[in-house]
């Protein structure tokens, strides 16, 4: 029988710049001793933190404590947080951030913050995790791991899960290379991203409505490293740029291929697909004009390029009658 | 204080075709009452299953119970399990399965099974979950949710996490549309994929070495639907084909764009990128030959097409001297 316990204390007040997150958690756990558990399930963490616990904290309160709340909107702040554009459709921008994460809107968060302000990701979430781990050890004498979590959508899946954007003192990947199952089969390719699974488990107890930014997971002390070893950090979970099969959306891949300049992809994100299409046609040597429900292309654009552009935008190509320009038309459903 | 408990009983023996998984779990939990918990953490599930528990079971043992273990290798069985190829590099094939899942090798699993055999995904994992849920209710009188889990890699991230491939009686997405945070900000786009987070939490207790195919998660009874309602199933977590920004790898996007036929993408997966490149050049109207470390292209291929092909393969284009063919060369590092 293997058992994990996931505890998310509530009643954590608003976090402000300069707050000591480790102290907030430790104080709240101490109060919990007298409150007793709200749901009658168990006795919670009756002695506070223990060696081998994993402490999880949302990046939002880490950012707030580190003064990363700024006035402005996502759209205004996106360029400064973006290393490069990965994919773009309508108002959605999926970008690779300066931290190496691939996140919608660069992880800029407009929820659980005063209207008119947004929360940026911590500058170095692994460093944030290390600092909290060190402080928890100072306050409690316990050796725990710390994970800084954020929320991300996934390719091919609906909804979001929480994942680890920072980590300290944790084996973030459980590596089975060289291990065998009971039948003697090698388990070479299996490497559970346990830091991300811990983050998801924490979210189930924390929820999204605020007030429970911390979680403590007990039962996987085998993943926690000795106090002097902060481990590889969550950066070890980031696939290197260029090593990923999905480093670009389909549209961005084709546009890059046609335009030839790796930096050009960042230029795309125009509010209108029509505007973008007209611009791209011009850059590959043709002219385009908007006519009712179609973009009409003329000039020296190869059939391959037209087909590529149509695919990139999920549009249809109308074969023209003699003397007319080729018509590119949006499909009824978005790509 | 919100608390979850995740319990994975061990000592589940080998599962064979026709086994009653619900009975296996119920019997094992009953034995656990006399064994006591192995790790001294807590009293486990002292009264067996309770209303509102979520029961998770790996797709592997569901497949075994349903007779989906077959003789052969992944490569041999991949075509029959594949709806279409999403991306391919070297020996890796990421495909959309007939169940609508996007998984490496179509989820065909060669671990924890006799050598020479592989385990295919259940034909209809939501139906499998419904059957197990119904049987658990019959055996225990309890109203639980059931999740069938599998392991998947993620775009942009190292390692794998477990996710829900089947579900019954569960709100798989926790929808906050219309809800507001404490500041009055709308939470319109937040929809935690709780079924996937539950699957990841279960994996942390189950591990990968076999013997713990079940987990029970207690503490989120709010996600469990009434007995007569099996809910939308895990199929609701699958983004519809064509609605995804990452429905193709960068290479596959460009090849599809150049070749124009949506079904052509499935043709790619040749053992050698050189072979593939030569074939594609021929199909867009040129001729190609292999010369040392390059593919030399001549004939009527537009510069745009050459650039697109080079990008798709992560290769470089050498601008030719007069009279020579264009040379496409692989980069030192893989794309």
C-alpha cells in the first residue's frame, strides 16, 4: 500500500511584495493544529512539516512576494516576456518565455489580482524555489523539497493542468533507465515527470479561487534530495528549443518555411488573418487584394507557395479561370 | 484545509483476459484492513471504498482484462492503431489513435507484458470505465467515479505524466466559466483538467514497476456525478482533430502544405530522412540525388519549395554556383 496525502491549508491572506512565504506557510500550519481539519478526513499535518515533504506554492504568490505585479494588460506586457512566438490564432498567443516555458500569454496572469494589474512569472522560478526551501529549513529544521507551480494548457487536450515551473531539492524526473519490469523488459524510455504530477495533485487541493496557494504532499520522501543538494530544478523539464517536434504551430511552420527568416515568425500576430495573408503574399513576391470573402493573389507566386499559405491559414484555394487571380478563402470552421 | 488522500494498494497479481477488475480491487482493499498500512502514514481506506471516491486504473490492466494483449512488435501493430501520423523523427512516431488520443507509438505498450507481446489500448476506454464503475457499485453499493489512465509525453516538456484516457461518473473538466475571483475578475478561460491531474496524482502512488495498477483518491467527492450519470467521459478532454494548433509537427505541416493532400502525411515515416526528401522532391516536380552529405536537387522546383523542404527537415540550403543543383544538407544537430 502506497499512500500520499495532499494538504492545502486555507486562510492564507493576500500576499504582498516582500512577504516571507515560508513563514506564512509555517505559521498557518501551526494554527491548523488548533483548528483541526475542516473536512473530518484526517488529522492533516499534525506536527507541521516533516522531512521528505514536498511543499508546493503557486507562481502567482511567489511573483507577488517578489514584486512582479505590474500595471497594464496582457497584450501590453507580452512582448517583453516573449522569447519567440510558437503559435497564434485569433487573440491566443502561445509563446516561449524568457524562462524557456511554452505558455499561453507568456504566463501573464490577470486573475486573483487587482483589476488593471497583471502578475508576471517569477524571473527565475528555480531560484525562488531554492530560497523558499532554504528558509523553510531555517524556520523548521526540516528537509523538504519546494515546487513553484503554474497552470498550462496542453497540445491536443482540453483544459489545463498545473505543472512545475520551479523546483528545489526534488528529483523532478523519476528515471527508470536501466530498470526492468517483472518480465525483464527494459523501461528505458519511461521517465515520469513527477514534479509536474505533484503540481497537478496540489492543484486538486488548492483550487483556483484563491486562498490556498500552498500545498504539502507527504508520502514520496524518496523524491526529496539531501539538504545540501537542490537538484536540477524545473528547468530540467524544459525540452531545449529546437529539440521539440512542436516548436511551431502548423501555420507558423509554413510561414517560416516560406519567408526563410527564423526571426520573421515573431512578426506574426496581426489582429486579422486577412491582413497577415496579404502581407505574406507581398513578401514572397506577389500582390494580394481583399475581395468579398476571399484574398485574391496575383503576380509571381508559385503554386507551391499558394498551397502552403492556404494550408498554413487553414484556407481553401480556388483554381482560377484564365486571367483571374487565385482566390484564397477561409474555411467555415477555424483551423 | 483541503485534504486529498491517494492510496495505491499493492499485491495485485497478474491480470488475465476476463478478470473482474472491480472485484480484484474490492478484495484487495478488504485484505488491506487486516494487513494495516505498510508505511505507517495513516489507516488507508479503513472502510473500503466510500461514496465520492475516485478509482483509477491503468489502461494496461484494463487492456489485459479485455484481451488486448497481442503477439507482435510496436512497429508491426502501429498502422492498425493509427488514425493519422502527427509527427515523426527517427524511430519516434507520434500518432493520433483511433480513440482520438495523440500518443507516441499509439499507446502500444511493451512493458509489464511477456516479451514478444504488446498491449494495445482498450477499444473504448470510456466504456471500460463505465463498466468498472457499474460493477463497483454492484459489489459495494458505493457511488464512485472511475478513471482509466495511460502515460504520455508532452510537447515542450521532458518526461511523461499519466492522463485520463477513459472516465465514468466524473466531471473531467472543472469549469470556472462565469465564476469570479475575490477581486471580481472573470475566470472565463480556466478549466482545470482534473481527470488528468487525478491520473498524475495516482501515478505518484502507483509507480511504474507493476503491482499497483489501482489507486483510490478521496477528498474530491464534488467531482463525482450521481450514480445514474456517467458524464462526458475522457473523450471530452480530446481536442477535436483540426481544432488544435499543433495537429502536425513542423515537418509534417510543411510537407502537407507542399504536397497538398491531407492523406499524404500518413505516407511519411521512412526510415531515412534522405529517402523521404528524395521522394518529396520527385513529387513536387524535381529530381534529387544523394551526393556525399547532401541531397542535390535539380529540375523545376521553386525556391520557395526548396526553402520549405529544408525547413521541414531542419536542413540547410546551399545556394548553388551556376549550372549546379541546389544542395540540401542536414544540420549537425537534429531538428
